[in-house]
C-alpha cells in the first residue's frame, strides 16, 4: 500500500469514526467557525483544567477533511498541557501551509501526518485548519475568562 492510500485511509477512518464528536457540557468556551469557501462549519467547546486541556467536543458539518481533522485534533490535544497543544497546533499549521514541502514529525502529529497531501491543495487547507483555528480561539477565550 502506498503512503497516499494509507493517508487517505486514516482520514476516512477519522471521518467515519470521529473522536470527540458531539458537544458536551462543561466547556469553558465555545466558538463557531465557518469556512466561507466551501461551507464547512464547526462549533467547538474546550474545557480547561488549569493549564491542561481536559476536553474538546464539537459538532461539525462539512467535508471529510474538515471533520477528520477535528477528530485528529481531539486525539492530539486532550489530556495535554495548553502549551503542548499550541505547539502541536503550530506544527499542524506549518504542515498545512507548507504546500507539500514540509516533512511532518510523526511523533508530534501522529495521525495528523495523513494531512500532508492535503497541503498541496490550497482550497483544502482551510478545511483541514478549520477545527484547529476554532480550538485556538476557544482556548484564548477560556484563558481570558480565567484571567478575569
């Protein structure tokens, strides 16, 4: 099996069996993001426990790439420190904006490396990044509430 086929299989698996899907109570912040280019939407809640990402839940509509990306995000950030989650977000964003020229770090991105091929298609990059940008905004809101 070639790498592209394996990556497509990982994306489809996350799309068909999403991790963290379904909005749960107890969030510290909720955001709603829309990709106006294709109509993908996500409502995402984040629950922080001090400096740890306790939970990320979401309701998403759209293509398999945007929904699979939200599932991968859940796997990569829940249970980790906010600082580590933001480092992972930066690594994913770098991969997506690298136009297929960035070699992903599998230890950091795990199943997120499956999106390496998506980076070659600018119209799809926004799909892959939708949940990550929503997560970033939700963490900023939750952190702002803690500071008050």
